[in-house]
C-alpha cells in the first residue's frame, strides 16, 4: 500500500462514536487558573474559555516567550505523542514569509529552551535537527482558526473546534523526536486533530497514516494538508483504536488519548523494532506517558516517561 495516491485521503466510514483526541492540557503541566488544582490535569479548553471571557488566567500562569523553570516531577510537561508524517511533494514547502518566518524562529528558540529545562525527563537536551528544521518551516497559522492566527506562534495549545485543540509547539516537537523516525519511515497516528503534527512530521520525510474520529476535523485537516502540498499524509475519519491495517506494518505508532491497556491492533501493526508512544492509565486519573519498543519475540519493552492526563480513547472497540 505504499503507492497510495498523491493526495490526502479522507474516508468517512461508520457513525461517530466519540472523540479520540486529547482535551487535557498538553502544555507544561502548570495551572492556568487559580481555581484549578495543580495536578497536571489542566483542561486545554482554557483557550476557548479565555477567548469567550469565561476565565481570566493569572499573570504567573500565562505562557511567555521564555519558558519557566521546570516544575516538580508530578507537574512535568504533558507529552501528547502523535505521529510522524512524510510526504511533502518536492518544492511545495511554504516559502519563507518575513514576519511569519521570524515568528517561527522565536517559537523554535522557546522550544529549545523548554527542551533544555526538561532534559532529565526527555533523556536529551537537544532534539533531532530534522525536527527543528521542520518546526521552522511548517506554517502553524494555516492550521488554526482565522480568529486565532495572531496567536499561532505562541508556545501554547489553541482551540480548533469540536472540543479539540492544536497542540503546543513544544509538544509537537517532542512527539516528533520521541517517535524516533527517519525519512522514508511509515507512522500511524491516532487523532489527526488540526493536521499540524502530521505536517511537521511530513516535513521530516515520513509517511503518515492518521485517523480522526471527528469527521469534520478529518475533512478540514485533509483539506489544509492538501492545499499546502503535503501529499504523503493520508487522513481518514473512523475509529483510531483499530489502526490502519492495510498500511501496516508501521515504524512508529503514536496515540494521543489514554487507555488502561495498549490497543492490541496497534501492537500487531507495529513493526519489530518500532516505537509506540501512548498515555497509559485509567480515565480521570494521572496516567503515565509510556514509550514502548516492540521486540523480536513480539513483546514490548516499556519505559514510563512522565505523569500525564489525557481524555480516554473512545469508540465501541475501546470499551
């Protein structure tokens, strides 16, 4: 199935049975409102709440261009690991565009500062150069609602509709790094969202197969990716728990919602030596972001990275 058509594929199949995207804070794990307990479970809907005037974050809680010092281990950054993408048609990367280019560079500077402060958790103080280069090139403003484009290069999540968000740039960069992929690899992503994560990974030369359970988000992401020329990102609407078996095996799998156990279909579709990144744990509890590597005998080697809080994987197959 490697020779899929050079266009974004959106396949609407089955009824909508829930949401598989994460809605909890995927930022630095700090409280954004004085009324929210500091337990690493701040809801990403804070962005929409601020926009609607329902909440007013404290000055200390606002994201700035300089990252604060790393909080305690319990409040370590939430890594929502999504998946990598390949497939930019040659020459279709957005051209450098003055103010946006400068804004992207400031964003990358902030990401690198944040990575340095979280090196103990990440196991590195530097990200893959291919990740950094992709973050410099992909136009995040194209993936956010028009009313929020002035905020596109803030290092924070933003609402994209249907109760979902575009992840914090730091998180997208970390996801791309931890997936451990190279140009030409094939990755499965559970939860397309805005399509920004897929675009960043596509700029690294990876082919992405992404499933989004909210049909309108899948359609919008696919249209944006196609318009920007990311030809080897394949998107469809459906139940991400089942993976994309006809495109397997995958060199990496990234899951952006929590479940107490690893979905068996995703284990089966992961290549030997491949990585699976997923928040593991109970619903409405602190979970562990877990990095799993598939061994030759089919077993998974696990490494817990950070305490996180994600909404659960939904759909009939996840019950």
